[in-house]
């Protein structure tokens, strides 16, 4: 529960937030928010009955009162909330969840793939990327992003690589692209070369 990722997700919340922890699984984020009194209130939801039962057991174990809901995304949530945390899922699942009329004005998102697609989707939906922190934990990079309601047109390089300004992460992407360049066909090479060009601009010391 003391993971850097959970703490970073929690650091994006504030006292006025009524949070829905979508896909709470073990419920560790919800517990962390409640125990540390970080938000106005927190609800936890799951699509999986088994995972929800696990969360409920943990809530008992850690002695926190958190209302839970069995729901696919926002579909069966009978309470109102102004913030959703959607973490630890892939971009396509997150987009499915966000294709709903009841999206709250504040979103805290950690997707483990296709971050550019997610940034682009939310920008087009009228959400602004306000903050992004990339952390490295257990051999993986995690992009933790905060979106708020608002008009914004992110630049191409911001869509592709985010706004974290984490130089180690950019270098990791650059090296990954270099490796891919050796393997992919010519048509994809052009796209990667363009991305490398943008990444070099972000990593070169000014
Ligand atoms: C890898 S866990 C992440 C748990 C936690 N959010 C975290 O970041 O540590 C992903 C969880 O999302 C749940 N999930 C997947 N699709 C969902 C959906 N459409 N609505 C609600 N929960 C979903 C899964 O059942 C699973 O427990």
C-alpha cells in the first residue's frame, strides 16, 4: 500500500474531492485516501465481484468505512462524485469507461499503455492535461495524469510524450525507439524517426 504509485495518485487529490476509485481491486488507494484524511469522501467500485470482495475485506482489516459498488465503470454508481481515479488499466478499457455521459470534472488516470491515445481522446473530449508525473517502480514507468474540464490543444510532442519533463523517462523512450527502429519495416521507421527527433529535442540539454 505504501507504493510510490499509490502515493502519487493520492497526491493529485485535494480536500474538496469526492472520489470514486474505479476498478479499486485491493482497495489500497481508497484506504490510503481515507486513512490519511486526504479527501472529502471516497467510494470504491469494481467490475469484478471477487475483487470487490477483496477490497471489502481490506476495508474491514484496515478499519475504514468506504461504500462500495459493483459496476462497469460509471454505469451503476448511485452516488455523486466530482473526481474519478481510473488506475492500473489499459487505455482502451479507460476510454470505454469514459464513453459515458456522467464523467466527473476531475480525472486522475494511470494507464499502462497507449498514453498518447488517452491524452488525445481526453483533449478532444474537453479535458485539459494539468499535471503529469512519471514514476519508476518495480521495473516499470507509470504515467500518472491529472485532467480537469477545460479547453486545451496539446502540442504533438505533448500528446506523444506527455508533460512530465522526466528526463530519465524520455531517455528510456528514446532508447526504446532506437531498438524498435532496428526491427520495424520502413513505413513505421519514418514515424519512429520523427518521434526520435521530437524526443531528442526534449532530452538535449539547453
Ligand atoms: C490492475 S487492477 C488496478 C487496481 C487499482 N486501481 C490500482 O491502480 O492499483 C485493475 C482493476 O480494474 C478492474 N476493472 C477493469 N475494467 C473495469 C471496469 N470497466 N469497471 C470497473 N472496474 C474495472 C479490474 O477488475 C481490476 O481489478
